[in-house]
């Protein structure tokens, strides 16, 4: 388990949705199975595999259907 101080935080925007981890710029050797993360409701999502915290920086611009 990763220490909270060492946790990776990544800000994403609406253009990055739907959110999945790992994301394309992440190194292949540091990958795990692709998992889609629900971020639209709270503006935050935590990857269950690597512990990366994703933060949606423009949550207000997301239109709910």
C-alpha cells in the first residue's frame, strides 16, 4: 500500500473522459489492467490498482444527461 504522502495526484479535464487508469502517457512497465473510474459525480476517483488519485479540474463543465 502506498503512503498518502507518496500518492500520485493527476488533474484531468473533461476532454480526458471517460477516465481510465492507466492513462496513455503512463509508462508501460508501470501498468496494470485498464479500469474505468467513475469521476463525474464527485470530481475525484482513486485507482484501486495503483492508488493514483484523479481530480477533475473542470467538474462544473460536465453536462449530466
